[in-house]
């Protein structure tokens, strides 16, 4: 018996969304630039994607469920007009169901004309804002926070879109890095805590805004800098105007999990190399939690760099213990409970000849439910591994995330109510160690004050008053 699912079916955190924006003084086939930028951001969302193109008179868009190359082929891209502004989005649903009406960019016609918006993040006061807008006769076609953002921006756009953005942002609570296009402007906004990443660069006389630098690299753009927390950049084709959201916060709260897992290793976020931080996490694990073994391996793909760091410091050879099927994606048919074993094995298989008779140190970036880790450990033992020592390049995930990550609730986090030893016992490995919060901060050469560490210590940048809001939203999707 099989169930078709739109969610990634495995036991891991899931990426949130990725955004791209381009503005050019000249009109050209700008959708192609957006396409390649989105392609580089595919890891941030695999459920749906879309591109909107503007040419001063009209905005046209196309969005659909699926990966970027599934949704856009050259014939599809040619249906979008030439233009001088484009935005794009890849989505993994955190609020609102995974369905076409919730795909982005959001297109709307407001006081300032035709607009489109693409958002990475999650507002925690969506319900309150939506209820207030509905009370003022606002109507909604989707259940996502991004549409609420669009309506609120429109509400306050009395004299200009920029005015609307600056005023609306005072009411947004949560994480948001978004791009907004009007007939003649591209606007890039990052929330006051800088929870989700956003950066910009140039390609000749064009400006490009992207969730990660890897998209700028893919487009051959020159990195200029990260968008600062609370900053609003307004590009009009000839230059940039800089504004700040009038909502002071005490500290930054960049999501530290971007470095651990979400971002691509070739990206740099807020001046920190994702690759370097992952390598350092492995080095620290080796120094702090050594064990005698024959082979160090990483769970592909995100823990491979940390495994190399562990090997470098420990002197224990690095090798592959597992291979990953790269084609397991959104349309994978997930087996029901009795066939879960199959699901893991289809995604991941053991390199028997590399592990048989050996003591293995396996590095992973995080443990969510623990069921996958348990199965991987058993698969390694079945393949003849003598010992399996698990090292995790982040602290125990004890709390849900409300800022754009599809984390399970407390009951589904194996670390929520268990000690390290109890988790080890459940997973069945010979030893288990996690990084501490301080050690994780060492990997990004910072103390705790610049980062959100909410999923480890329960301290979020905002007080999350309505932790049931996710359930409320799910009702809207029924
Ligand atoms: S709670 Fe965790 S995953 Fe969510 S923003 Fe904070 S550090 Fe990132």
C-alpha cells in the first residue's frame, strides 16, 4: 500500500524557500536569468516555483508545482515576455498547503498598480493580520502569509510602494526576506533580525538579489554585500535607494541552521562561509569527542564536509559509507509505516565493501525524529560494520522552529525530552555526541548574540504566543 506525498518523505529538516530578483536598465529575456538563479536555489525548495516578469506596462508570471526544470523548459520561458524586472521563487511549504494556489510569486493589482512578491520566511502573526484585514473587507485567495504581506503593503501604499513596505513591515512578526516588484522598481527587504539570508550583486549594469550567494555565482554576478537586517533596498534600474524598517531590535538573530544544513556549502552568508563552518564543526567534533575507529564518513550530502573536517583532525581516513539516490524528490511515493524501511533504503544505500569489518564514525548534521538514523545504523551493522559511532554537527534539536522551517512538533523531535544517552540507546549506535551550543557558535566564529538558536535552546527572536497557529493554518487548507 503506497501513499503519494508532496512532502519530502524523510526524517530531516526541510528547507524553506528561495528568492531571486533582477532589474536591468534595458529590456531583455530576463526570465532566463531568473531561471538560472532559481536553479541554483533549488535546494531551498522543491515543491513549486515561479517567475514573474515586468516590462514597465505589464507583469506576466508563470508558476506551477514541481522542480525548476520540471516547471520551466525553453518553450515555457519563451511565453514570458522580455522585460527589465523579474522575480522568482522556489517553495517548500511551511505555512499553507503544498498546492498551486499557494505557489509564488504572488501577483496582485493594488493602489500602485501591478505588483508581484516572493517571500522566504514565516510570519508568526499571520492569523491576526489576516483577521484584521478581513475585518476591513480584505479577501484572500491563498492560505499563505505572503499574501497577507502583499495586502498589508498595499494597504499602506498611500503615496508610494516604498511607504507601504516601510509601514507594513512594522506589523510583521517573524522571518522575512522578500523581493517585491512594481512596474518600475525592484524592492528587497530583510527582517530586522536578519533571520533568513538575502544578498545582492551586479551583472554589469544589472542588479541581482538572491537568497544565497551561490545564485549570484551561477549568474556570473559580482557579490556586493548581504542585505542588512531591517534594510529595504529600492532598485529603479539606475541605482539604489536605502531605507531602514523603523522597528529597532536588540540583536541580530540569523538562523544558525542555514550553516548547519539549509544553505549550499558554496554560499557565504553574512560574511561566513557555509563550507568553512561545516568543516570546522567536524574539526571540533574530532577534538571534543574522539573515538578510535577505521573510517570517518558523512551522511550525504550536507554532513560530508563536516566528516572531512573530522578526518583531518583525527587522522582517521575519510571514506564513503553511504550513497544517496539523488533522484528521490517531491514525487516520490512514500510507503506506509510497514514499508518505511524501504523508503530509507531507496534513498540511501550502504557501500558494503567500505564498511565491512570496520569501526565507523558517522557524521550527520542533525537528528529530527531519529528513525532514519536508527535505520542507517542498522544498515551499517547489517553490512558488517563492527562499531558505529555517531557524531552530530549541531546540538540536540529540542524545540520546533516557527520561522520558516518545517520542523515537527515536540512530540516528533527525538531530542525534545530525551538525554543524549537515551537518544543513543534509541538509535542503537555505540556512541553518540552532539556539538554544544557554544561549540556550534565556534563554527561561525561568533558568540550566541548574533544568532537564532531557538530549535536548540527554545529562545526565539520573538515571543511565540500562539504556538498552535500552524494547526489553525492547516484548517484553512482543508
Ligand atoms: S529556530 Fe532553529 S531553524 Fe528556526 S530560525 Fe531559529 S535556528 Fe533557524
